[in-house]
C-alpha cells in the first residue's frame, strides 16, 4: 500500500482568474473558481494533477478543443476537461478524456467540479465513474 499525497499550490487571486477567463474566452463555474481561489492547482495520488492558472494557459495552447472546452488537469494517462458551455446547467460539465482520444470520445462524468473532486478523493484517485457512475444519487 502507498500513502496518498496531496500538494496544494498557493491561492490565485480574483484578477488572475478573471484574466484566465478572458484569455480563454470562457466563464468558469463558481465551484471551480472557488477551488482556484483557495489552491490554484494541486497534485494528489502521485498521478493526478489539477493545473494552476498558468498551467491552464500553457497546456490549452496545444489542445485542439472546440470553443468552451478547457483542460484543467491530468489523471495518470488521461485529461480532465470542463465544458464551460454546459457549466451554467449545474451538472454534466466535467469530462474525462484518455490521452490519445479526441474530444468526441470524452466521458461525461455527469457532475460538477465539487462532486467530481469529492468522488475522486473518496475513491482514492481511481476512475470511480467506471465503477459507480450514478452521480444523480450523490446528494440524496
């Protein structure tokens, strides 16, 4: 067994997040912005990384995603993406994409950032959506 490690980055200020949204032409959901205000990225489980505002800019420059899709992190051999076009609906904007797949092959995690993060930590960094995908029952 291996100990889980968490490394939180220093917080982003509101201006950094606003600049990020302007640069990418998106509006992030509030739960994700709150994360950036507190931690501005992190590394956990020795293979999961949530990017900082600077990392988001850097890594999204080389992605070929449609408008509104933003890479926010990595999961060992895959990527986490927010579909900001759907984020106004509350759920259904977190996506997972294997490293070699196109955006059309993304798995909709049927959750917001808060639920996704909680489920990921609760499952010790495993791909919980492959085992228990019923997110609609989460808050019941």
